[in-house]
């Protein structure tokens, strides 16, 4: 039998403390997400409504299929910065006319939908997901272009969005733009670069330069409608492919466009799914309050895979890393999960072999993170930890099957790389509120700096203040702790969202379905493995 047997004591004091701590973190995440949903605040929301316009999430709701799921991505982008949480844009994956699509929708209640540096990060990430997973891209446009005070951070990377729109089209991935209001300056190239463009009567305004700029540059007098209105673009310039009478009509036209794409999945179909044998609510109490305390990832696996059925690979070898085969919502998956945090040589070699096998069988991989990194020390260096760690990283780097990553606890140092962190381009990466990620733990990093500073002072024959050292260590620990938290990393768009652990299985199923829109094929070869 390969069905996992749970040993989690859900009535213990430890479980209750873990669950309480997780719920507190979830409440913080929910509060910040509410700020993103609130847009620019009541004043600007009311102004938007008085103009007879739908809010951004109302537009998405009308676009996607009724009662279907919308997987919102990076909702906490720009958290902890001077910009509004959410970065003035909503992105995600939703089903439109039966086709899974990436949606990018500006929120005009936040500074007129203008783009700041984090908007660019978030949109480029959405476009990457569109390209990698062969998902049509739908832009719901209402933006004043770049937030000009931040132009130095927007101008260069902003140009990548127009380039990538063109490349999506060249790759045969359809792009659609529905223009709800202003799409000016650089923003005018969004509809200009898309395959299909819908404009709305007396609403859409698309021009490279508005009337004031035209007056200043050429002396010509003009107005919004004659310069860039929907009627002009539908009748004269030809930029508008479809002319909508109102927002609802425009969204209906977008649905018709997608319905006529003749789009189909290229990946294999899933088998019949089976629910796990254990409840998702238990996931609230799995991760210890102190991440230094190990936990068994099989308790997580038992609650996210079909029928809690997990066929473990090399269970007696390299036991700090759990590997094996399962299904999620009928989709086959290979899983790598950290058990005791540290990756030794055995775990690294085990992972490399397992990744090769997954590529041979065209099976996507799921990485469940809780690692402090690769083991250090004289005996481990002599044992070849560098070349064995490099073997694992080589396998991850050159693997071609789709990767998914979930940060459950710690994800530090090169262990983050070996477990397919953000730098290694997993198709999707999510974090639990308990997750932390950095070069190393706060205490370790502060301790290293202290040792180096003390040695430097001794080499120069200078006195070393223990009092100053303690103050330095405290300051560094506080800084690294703050910068390793899940919401901080999500603010930088280093993940695709901080999620409720109870939603993990559902979110992974949506990701796997999106992934299988394109073909799923493994690598034909890998780099040189140092033996």
C-alpha cells in the first residue's frame, strides 16, 4: 500500500499553538489583501462609479466563465513600499469561454491605473506565465501610462512589456485588449501590440500624446474623441477591431473572440481525481511556530494529493529529502519535500536522480520547501557536498518538465536554489504565511558578520567593543528577519502570492490545469554531473 498514514495529533497543545500562530499570520495577509481589493480607497472608487464604470474586479467577473475560479497572482505586489498594495493592477488566470487565459487588468482607482515599478514587475510576471504555459493573454486596459515621478525605474523595463507582447503574438499565443478608458503614451502600445482590440464608445481614449501634448508639440488644437476616441479608431485609423457600446458589451465581445480562437490543450488529460483522506484544515497546524523545529512533509503531502496516495522513491536513503510520485486532481506529479531542513550529499544525489526520472517520464515536479540549505563542515566538504549540491542544482536548472514550488517554512541559501526557487523559473511559486527566505537565517548572518568584524579588528590591532557588537547583531537580525518574511518577498513579486495552506491543493490543481494547456515534455539531456 502506498497510501500515507497520518501521525499528526490534531488534539495536541503543539498543534493548537501552530494553528493559532498560522491563523494570526493569515489575518495579517487578509488585512493587506483587503487594501489591494479596496483600490484607491472610497473617494476614488465612488468617483469611478459616478462615471458609470465597473470596478476592475467586476470587469474580471464578467469576463470569466460564470462560477469559475480566478487564480489571482501577486495580490500583495508593492507591499511595504510607497506604492499602493497591489501595484495598481490585477493579474491572474481565469477561464474565458472554456479557455484558460491570463488576465491583466488595470485598476483606474489607483492613480488612474498608472504604472509604477512594481506594476511592471507584476505585469511582466503575468506575461511570462502566459508564454510558458501557452495561455492567451487578455488586457483590460485603463491606464494613464507611467507614473512619471518614478519614470527612471519604469522607462527601460517598461519597454520589455511591448516587446513581450509582440513575442507572444509571434509564438502563436493570442493577445486581446479591451480598452475601457485612457490608454495613453506608452500605454497606447498595449492595444497597438495586441492581436485583437476592442474599444468602447465614448470611453476608450488611445493616443500617443493627448491634446495638451499635441498643442505644445505641433500647435494643433484637438479633443480626446477626434484624437483617439473609439469611433475614430474604428472608422479611420483601424486600430479598433471591434466597437462596443458599453463595458458589458466590450467584455462580451472579448469572450466571443476567445471562443473563436479554436484553442485546445496540448498536454495529456488528467485521470479521475480522488479527494485526500485527510482534511485540509489540518494544514494550519503542521508548520511549527519555530521554523528550526523540523516537521514531516508527508503530513502535507497526505492532505494535497489524490487519495493521500504517495509512492515514495528511495525512502531509506537521504531521508532529509522526501521524494515520490502522486497525483493532484488526476494530474501526475513528482514531489520533492524537505524533511529535516538540511540537504546532505545523499539528498542531493537522490534529488538529481529523481529529477532525471521525472524528465524521462514527462512528469511535472512539485517542490515543497523547508530547508536551511546544504550542510557545511570539514567532513562534508571532504565528502563532496559542493559537487553533490551542484549535481542537484544542475538537474533543476536543466529539467524541462514544468516545476511548481510552495514555500512552507524556511527556504535559505543555495537550498532555495536547489529546491527550484524564484531564480530557477518555476511555472508557479507560492508561499505560506509561515515561510521565510533569505541568504541565511538572521542569527547565522549576524553571527558571520560579527566573526568577520572581530577578526578584522584583531588583525589591525584594534580593540573590539562587545557592546557595539551586540547592537550590530541585533540590528542585522531585525533587518534580515523583516526582509525574509513572506509578505516582504511577495511585495517584490518574488512569488505569485501568499496563500492559505488550506487552499494549497486547489491552487496547485488550477496551476496544473493551466500548465497542461501546453505540451509537457522532459529534457533530452543534462549538463555534466561532477561525480
